[in-house]
């Protein structure tokens, strides 16, 4: 097996299920951070994402490469984590140290529809089927809200966002239902995206910072409804990739159908994110950043969103 990487270290180990995994940057850049799995440690059969979210580089400097790099795990003989997962640590932009817990066995697909009411799930296992990005100023967690458990996404980081992503059965026609309770309507943002297996979005809803629930309609956004802080929003989205139409229902009220802003062959994931998608850096970004971002150590106004349930059907 030949691994292509950008000299930003590479980590391989035997996993708790008797297989092997290698974590590295599979490109000429130090992003994304990916994992490949092997049955025998020699022949690797897939390439899956660990972290592709590059936060803003707050402080410029020489040889400060963008991206998640210098990955390291637990050396054989130093013990196995009680959960049996693969734990790795790495540097982001040579500024922050991140830790990733990768569930073992490593999987990237689900075949059954989702029916998750977080308050009904076993304690400590509510997010076992979720991928999430949780930082010190962008925490993602299960919390008690109004006496019941809910998925909480909080954000007071001007340079990063909280993100929770659920893999769903790969479908051309799928209905998703979820309950969101925003705690403010004059700041923050919650993007909800419906994507294919590679993370390409075709539909995006947003609780914006002006009290509007909007959807991306081509170059522009289209208002769906007003929303208020602290109120419960039961949202159903019916999607059909074959004709590119989707319908949104909010608290039982069906709204005008919309058109995917880009075509997708299937819906494979649903993403909740407290900030807009980032496309920087890219392949043409200058190698070194020689400037600092303004207010690099400051906090933003906190925004909080609670999600109490998530369901899919076909």
C-alpha cells in the first residue's frame, strides 16, 4: 500500500475489532484529515473523513500550514480506551490541539431509518450515531432542557462553529423530521443542510440572525417564516432528488415547494451547523498567512440551539 500525504505525519494502528486503521492527510495539502481501514494492515479499502473543517488561522506566521496535521494516537502497549474507540490528537493550523474519537468498527453507512428522541435514549449513548465538531467555545453535548434531554449546539466563537451531522439511509426520496428550539432570534445562525455522501449540499435551511427561517434559493435566500426565541419549531422536510423538489412544513403548516440549489443523486446526511459553510483555504490560497486576524482572542455573543428529536422515513 502506498500512502500519499503532505509530510504532516501519519498514524497507523491495530484497532479494537482486530482490523487496522491509518489516519493521515491524503493530499498535497494538510487537509483534510482522513482514515483508511484494512483487514490485514497491508491492503486498505476505503477513505473516510475525520476532519475537513479548517478553522480560521487567527495568527499568521512562517511555516504555519493550514489544516489538521501532525496526527498521533495511542501507542500499542499503552492501553486501550474503555470504549474501544480509536482516539487521535492533532494540531489545527499549528494553533489549537484537537482530539478525535473515531468509533470502532469504522462505518460510513446506515441502512435503517432514524427515530431518535434524545430524552428516550440511554444516558451517554445519545450521540453514538452522530458525527460532531465540539470546541471549547463551540460545545456540542446532550443537556437537560425544560426537564428533558436535548442535543445542544452552542457557539460564542467568531472563528469556528458547532456542528452535528447524522448519516441517514442513502435515499432518492426521504422525509426528515426534527424539533429545533432556538434560544435567540437576534444573533447567531443555525444552518441545516441536506447533503450527499461527500457532503455536497442540495438544500439548506437557516435560522438567521434577524428572526427569519430562510432557505437557499439559487443565489438568493427565500423567507419561509419568522421565528421567536424560546419557541418550539417542529420541522418536516420532504426531499426528492429525482425531480429536485423539496417541501418544508413548520409546525404543521406546509410552505411553498422549493428546488434544490444544486442537484444531488441521493440524500445521505443531515447537518446542523452554527455557522456558514467554509471554503477557505483552497488549492490556490497562498502558502503562508503573514497577517493576524482582528480580535483573535475575543468571544462572540453566545447563540444556543436545542434539538430534541430527529427522525427519517421513506
